[in-house]
């Protein structure tokens, strides 16, 4: 590791006022203790848990570290099976609808909630990692599988019992012999080439060896299947590419695999999803100019959306004049921004004296809303009581579309409109939430603990056909 470069980067990192310099120093010490695989796949959430740091603080350090060139980050698609064939450096490269898993032979919905993992790695200026995915088959498989998904021993035993995995060096021929079972299918998969082909075996049994040739080309495996009888099969696999190719031959038994997946689901470790990153204020601020296509359209399955408004701001300007009123409104924005950041969310935009903010979970959104109300109340006590600012908040949860609007990432869709209109129902000092937010198991208890009483209403919201159930949340004090 280049310690001079590392120390220089850490000094720059510590200079950011929003980062804790002591945490940055400890972060730098830990980096020097990690091996190459750990430095290749830095998971901020696992990192925070392992070394006892607040997760939000570590995510901010990772994001700032990527900005100054200490770290790099990528968006990596992740299948239920743990395979990570595709990696992208910018959001616009991500598939809009789905991606195809060559190991499972199925399309996977490419939503940002849990199918796109954000991984960080040490920048090559700090340390060049000595990892070649094609050193051996174990390295190849480790490279293309996420450490965040741990398959059960039962599933691993099932996969390994009917598979043959190997590497084929450039310009060489690999000889593979096996006994094919009658009336079944095998699948050849190359994770590096995102390519697959089938061997379809009939119920007939061949008494003599069957010999076939497979040519590996830059485009991957041949698209057409091989038809054969059961019995001994000899494959001559010619690698006509300029690189080593990893291959796996797998016996297909979808019914058994589905049964095992249901009985023994994989263990999923916490990992930073693209949704969490998009709801991080540091990322939105520091990477605001990251090039994104105007045609960007990405799906988030569950997003918590918060809108605020300031009651009587026009009258405030008329009463106090531009200078004093503007100062009060700006302080109000600082209070809201602090609450959003502490809640792990991000401010998407300001609209006059209002903001739109988003969060990965309803709990984070509700925590921020309550913190906003507390912050405004404390501020009102510090100024002339006749100048009290009145805050109104609305919260909703639902799917949304990530788009690029006016050179910034924004959210679009019916659920965004609903959140804005729910806020419009609130009066000064009130938080209004939809039923989808209230039904999250931690929300009622949180409201009770924070001294809020809730009243249920059935309302008609413009653009929504059915009556909408909402909850009016008022402080008891």
C-alpha cells in the first residue's frame, strides 16, 4: 500500500467539516489491515457493524472517499443465487427493467431496492490489488459471487453434486468427459461472457461415446443447443478468444432447486443498495454532476417520500420585509436539512419554501419528520413568539421512477403526487401520513413514544380513484 498517498487522501477526507476526523483516522488504520479481497469489496454496512461505527457516518466517509479518489465505487447487479455478472460505474448504464442471470437462466427484475449492490474498492493509486479472476476456478467463482449472499449447505450440495466447473486458457482445448443421465438437460454457463448453451439429452442410451466440439468465440458460447443421447459424452472445448474463459456445466432440475430455495433460503447480509445510496445526501451533493442520460428510467419498488411546506411564508415577507423573513426561512431550511441528513435521507429539491425529501424506509422518514417539528419548535422559542414558523409535513411510501431532470436525479410517479397532496391536508404543526406508512410495524409505537396522537381519516385525493386512508398526527403537548 502506498502509505504516502493514503495519508494524503485521509488528510483531505478529514478536512470535510461534516466528517468526524477521529473516525476518519480509525478508518485509515483499518484499511491498512485489510487483505486484497476485502479492499476489492468494501461493504459500508458490514464495515460499520464489524468495527462498531454508526452506519450513516461510515456511508458518508465512503462516499466522500470516492469523491477524492481514495475509493472507487460501482453498481453491481445481484441475483438470488448470489451471482454478480454485471458491474457498472454510472447509473445510466444500469438496465431499466431486468438483467439476465446466466447461472439461473432467468431474467431478474433490476429494481434498485435489493437487486443493485453498491460496492467500494480501494483506488489503484493507493494500492494495486493482486486479484486475477482467472487464476483458478475457486477465484473465478468467488469473483462472480457476492459475499453478501450466503447459500445454504443444502443448496450448495445440490449444485456441486451435478456440476463440473473449470477454466479454459486462451488458444487451448479442454477435454470434458461425463456420463449424461437420460431425459434431462445440462447447461453450460460462462459468467464472464454472460453466455450459456444447453445440452439436451434424450431418453435413449448410447452404447458408444458421443463426441462433440464447442468453439468459444468472443461472442461467448454457441447459441444453439447440443442434442445427444444418454451415456458417455466427450466434449472438445476450443477457446478461440484472447482470454481465459471460466465455464460451468450444470445438471438442470428446476423443481428440486425451487424446493430447496423454499426450504433453505439464502442468508442475506446487510449491503448498501442503490436505493440507499440515492437517498444519501452526501452522494447527491458530491456526485450531482455525475453524467446521467436524459433517458434515465430506473425503478424503486419502495421509497418513502416526504414533503413539507411553511405556513404563511408570504405573510411573513409582507410583515417583516425581505431581509428578516429570508433569514428566518433559511434557518428553517437548515433545520430541515439537518433532520433529513440525521435520518439517513436526502433532500431531492426545494420548491419555494417547501422541500421534497426521500428515505429508504418509513422509519427513517418518520424520524426525520418528528425531528423537523422539534427543531422548528425550538427555533420558534428562540425568536419573537409573534413570528412563529408553522411547518406542515406529509409522508407516503410506494414505488417511484428515478429520472434525470434538470441535471439532477429526481423521482417521478403517482406516489410522489400522493405524498405532495397528503402534505396539503396538514395544518401548522401537523404530520399527515398514508396508511402504507402507518402500517409499518415501528411507526405507531414511535408516534406514541414521541407524544403524538393520531386520527384516522378517509379522504379523496386528486388523481386517485379510491378513497385514501390517512392519519393526522398531532403533538399532545
